[in-house]
C-alpha cells in the first residue's frame, strides 16, 4: 500500500487504515524501529504479558518453580578463604 507523509506540527506521520491496524493487532502503543531504509511498526508488548498463564500451567503440571534446582550450594566461608589467600 502506498501512502503519503502528512504534517503533524513539526513532525510527520502517516494514516494507517483501520483494517491494517486490526489485521496487525496493533493497539494504542506501538514501537517504531528503523529497518534499512524503512520503518517497522510493532505492537508494544505488555510487561510480563502471559506470565500469569504460564504460572498456572506450571502449577497444573506440578512444577512449582520457574528455575531449575541449583547444582551447587553457596559456601561463603570457602570464597572468603580463597579471596584472602590470593
């Protein structure tokens, strides 16, 4: 689709037809990026979107943590001794 840049104060903008906005799933906030000689417009993702659903799935599978169990145990005394001897 070809369109024109329009003046908006000291800036410029484009009018994006409603069907394109709906098809792309864009809402009020977007992220603009320069790609080569063009611009990419992407929907701004909501912080932590999907985390609630992911946590629910973990609970349903009986997995209670988001991280693997550590393979080692912190030993502050050994670290202090090692630093002191260096």
